[in-house]
């Protein structure tokens, strides 16, 4: 059995990562692509071997060969497209952030519940072997009581004070309404927030933030530091930005019994190294660079979630939690204060608990 995929968007992420990952996954086939521009859709389909190309969601969703839709469009469009796909009986895997408002995230979850389709969110860091081993080490108590988690995901162009202009089809990243009110947080920060939640198996209860934006003069930040408190006490810090060409993209966890570090593992590709040093363990591992491996595993996990009627590794609720933290971050940065994170629990009957 294979899952027939349709991709919404012909942008860089879909072109360089998602379509190649689908083509490389054992239980996936690329059925269709949808773009606002038929010419771009045709070119994308030819480049990646898709069976069909469409310039409307309506037409694409009528294709009986499509089992699941991978939404890679601008952030503000995710919710409407996900609801539309769910109504057509298609499973939904959406890029992060799953939505730009809490209301939209809840609507996506409820639509997929109502129409009995699977909803997943593209948090690819959950599939890195270093992070999976870190998850198990924390469950085994290798580090004792966790005190502090630190993560950084930055990039940039050497010698440039500000990031260079984006190509025309990526300029929606500079539009607050389309991106969702935050720039580097939406690009990389949400990945790190989700990874922390995954590793700790705890929720964020409050945040504070400093940014070089989130002001009337510069609405979107390009450099951000975020501090968080988790519900059982651990503190966490994240730095992310587009002004850090020599960034050390590490995750480090400190506990009462030792330290765990993913060196260079916070990235698109699978790469880097893992170090665990504690009272009971002293080991390390290295991971060869593989640009697609995390995305292939993401696609495969979603297939198995559908086939086994279980939740994928990153669920709609995980996506909602990232939206909640992001919106709290925006408020904290703009108002220069600590903000409590309000959690929401959608119910299957369309209400919120």
C-alpha cells in the first residue's frame, strides 16, 4: 500500500524537500501538485514526476488518486486549505506553523476530527536520531532532574548586517499578515519550541522575549531570544535569527546528573553529533549529512499513522501548542513583559473545553 500525495505550493520548500522526500519514501507516491499558476504547477509536476498539475484546490481535491495533502503554502492559508482538504476526505500534513491564530488551529483540528482524517504537522526535528535518543535518555532518567534547556538555530550571510531581499515568490515572508506576525520565530523558532516540548514532555507556562523587531517601525524580527518556563520547573532559552552566519545550532540539556548535547542537530538536514555525559553514561555519536532523511521519515511516519489509525509523531494539538507559544512570544516582545501561555483543548463536537 502507498499513500497518494498532493502538494499545495510550488515554492522552494516543496521543490527542494517535500517533493523529493515523497518520491524517496517507500510508501508514498506523488500524485498531484497545486499552484495558483498553472504554468508553475506543470513545471513542478514534470520536474518531480507528479501525475497531475492543478491551479485550484477544488480540482485537485476531486482527484480520486489523492489520499493526503501536504500543505506548504504561506502560513495564513494553511487553515482554509486544511479544512477544505478534510471536507474532501483527504488526510492533512501541514507545514509549521500550522496556523497563524488559535482559532484557525482549532478549526483545523476539529475539521479533521469531524471528517475522520489524520492531521499532522511538519516538525521534522522529531525524526533526527540524536533527538530520538535524547528523548529516550530523558525517559530513562539518565540526566536526573532537568534544570535548563538551551537551543539555537540561526543562519545568515557573512558580511551582511541585514538579511538579503527574498526572491519574488518568497516575499510573503516579509508580509506580517501572511507569515503570522513573526519572522524568525515562524521560520525556525517554532521547531525548537516543539522539540523542547517533545523532549521534556511538558508544556510551556510562561515566556519572555527580546527581539530586534516586533515594533511599529519593524514589525517582523530577524533576531530573537526567547525564555520559557515549563510546567514542572525547567527553564529554557532559544535564540534564532537570520543575522548569524556562524551560528552553532545546538540543543543542550542540563540535569542534576549530567548533560546532553545535540551539536549542530538543529537544522534542515540530518547531521551533527550527540554527546551524553552523566553519572551513568558517557557516549557520543555522529550523524552523516543527509538532506532528506528527516523529511522522508516524516512522510513515512504519516503513512503508518494513517495505515495504523494512530496519531502521527507531531499532531494537530502539537501544532496548536506551538501557535500558543508563538502568539505569547509576540505579545511578550512587543509589550516587554512576561506572558503566561494560555492552553486550549478542542473537543470533537466543535466546542472548546
